[in-house]
C-alpha cells in the first residue's frame, strides 16, 4: 500500500512523527496509527502530563471517500516542511487508512455518481461490513483494534473524514457534529454554542462556506432538514459515549477532488486552531462530565426529533426543477447550476429525550455471556469477579415484547421496540461471574449497551437472541395429569384459566393452548425464557 509506505518514509525522516502498528484488521494487514507533534514528544503519558490536547483523525472508513487520506498526508507534509505550524499544545493521532480491505478492492466503477479520484476503494471491508455501523457490535477486527486505539488515546476531539451522497448545492464541505442534546450537559451546550459556530467562522475565513450535513428527506434541501442522528453504532456516536467532541466532515461528491481535499485539510486546520485556543476549557468540560457520570442517577437512553425548534442557517443551493426522463418518460429531478441561490433555511438540530433509566450500582453478568464481556474488555471497562458462589438480590428484566428486523442489516436482524417488565429477584450467581460497577468512566457506554431497550444495545444487536427461544416443553398426554393436579393445588391459576376460556372462544376450544397456559403459569416453565441475563445490583 503506497499510502502506508509514504507514512513509513516520513516516520523515518521526521522526529515529529511516530508510526505504530496497533492491531489486526479483517484484511490481514495491521492497522497503523501515526502520532504527530511539533515538539518531538510522542510519548502518550508525557503528552497527557503536559495537558496537550489530542485530536484523533480517522480516514478511509469508506474507502471510496478518500479525501481525508490525502488531506492528512498534505497536512502532515506542511507541518514537517514548517509551512503549517502545529501548536505545541496539540498532538494529532491519525489512522492513515481504516478500511484496508475495502481500499485494496479498487475499481473505476465504484461511487458511480462521485467526481473523482480516478479509482475508488469499496465501502464494505473484507467481511463486506460497513465499518461505520460496527462500533458497538464489533463484528470486525477493525472495530476491536479501533477501541484499543481510542482508549489508548482518550482523545479530546475526534474527526472521521467522509464524502457525502445526495442533493446538489454549492457548498464543498458539510459537517455532522455529534448531536448536542444526546451529548448532553455542559459538553452539549459548548458543542452547540461555541465549537460548531467557531468552526463555521474559521472555515468561512479559509474560503469554504461550511454548512451542516445536508440530511434532507424531502425531494430537495430547500426547506431545511433535521440534524443527522448519530447513534452509538456510528463513529461519532461511539466517541460521544466516551465524552469526546466528535465530528464527521462530509465533502460534496460532485465537487472536484482537489477542491474536496483542500476543504478537508482546511477543516482539520480549523479543528486544530479551535482546540488549541480552547484546550483548557475542552479538557475541563470533559473531566467534569466524566466525573459527574460516575455518580449520575438518571441516564436518558431514547430521544426523538423535535420538529418545533430550529436554527436558521445560510444555504447556497441550486434551483431544482423537473423534466421528462429519457429513461422512464416520467418526471425527473435535476439541479440547474446556472441558477445558484442563497437563502436562509431552518436547521432542525434539537432532539428531546423520551426515556430515562436509573443507573444501577453495578451490573452482574454471568460468565457464559463472554461475547459481551469481551466487548466490554476491549473498551477497558473495569470489572471484578464474584469470589464465591452467591445468592444476590437484584433487579431483573423480562423481555415482554420486541420486533426483529425482517431483513438482515450488517449481518444482524436488529431488535427494536423492546419492552421490559422489571422485578426484584434473588438469583444464584457463580464464582467468576462479572460485577461491573457504574462509578467508572465507562458509565454511559455501559448504560447504552447493557440496557436492552437502548437503540444500539447488545440486545438490539442480537447478542441475547438465544433467550428468546424456549428450550424445554411438554408432551400433552403426559402433562395432562401434572396439569390437572397442579390446578387442584392452585385455585388462582384455575380461576384465571376459566376466565380466559369464558372470554376467548378459540382458546376454549384449544386443548394445547390451555395446557400451555397452565405450563407457563407453573414452576415447570423454564425461568430463562425471555429472562434478560444481565442483572442490576441496586444497593
Ligand atoms: Zn461515508
């Protein structure tokens, strides 16, 4: 790979650069990380002691969108040639190319609508996964290595460089900022009121009129659009769980490649300039948020788009019209570049939280659920073992409803609309089961992944689907005798059976259904069915 060779060469000649192999990828090649500093200190511990801010830049997660790969090389070249002065309080940490498998899978035909470069890498990685949906479920080795890098760096600012699809307009660069209500607290406020506006201003001075990522769902963007919702499956949503200011620049696919690369470079310089000027504030806000979350009682886990509140923005579009399609003979949309316009439109950038959960003191996870444990370990989550078999009173969830996606999405059939019933139970745990306290830096990550009704929880991503299948049952002719004597000893169940028969004629005619009703209300019914196996220790 030429890009990696280039970075190796630079690493060899410059004391400002350190390149490291950080772990495996599905492509069989190692994932590299490059550290860049202006004062030759590339030791992470001493960087943190000196309170330099770390800006972490990811490139090529979608290899057909390579603007950041080239822009990062140009930026670092300028730093080494002293054409651009990297402030002493900033350290850059750059992944030169994240999706290596997709980058090696090249074609002139990929990204059919995009204006350059000459050849494109492919969006899927070596397992055909979209790596920008993989940060929680971690089906790829890339995601495992990324988590290791992320926690090694603990970055103050994270940037994931992309190229957009969609409408035509004049802006070269658009930006997704991690959603500010979801980021929440003092960081969300700073993001919306200080960080974002400053980036727009800095980019304007550099000759690029930045606009929020054009996320319209009408036919054209002329009427405004909602802010992109970056749930934790996405890079910026994942970074936000760890209280890092996260952004996804998206250049416009129809602009010439050189222009896109220079706007990506200008935006990275804008991040450097703002972060350097507000380094202390950014670090204080992060530290305060991390410290608060260790004792936070309520955590929101669901949000909905607020259609009533918006922020006016200046949009430079092209007039759209309809003409007859040569393909279908039906009306087709086109943008007329001879008719540019500029107008104020509404950016609907607010979301309201709709569901909160009370943080437990700790979660207890039986050791059999090691796939989840492995993902927590990959994220540096602090945990301890039970030192002996113990019966512990915990809050427990029973899954009372959910829907599974009919079609696979990124190798999964996502569970949504999850409903739970909560009860207090005494559960037998075994020596070696995991206790995961909430008074740690990972608090928010734990809540959003372990609460089953979280949008990107491990339950949503199918890690607990096995509890949805009943493993035991009964033979009607044998269970008849057991059921009959059970009813005699349990008049309450008998009464409920009779009520159901009276209310539901098809039930009254169905012997199997009646036996099953008794079975499900008897101690013979397996406790594990629909019992969510992660328990909440409340005191
Ligand atoms: Zn992309």
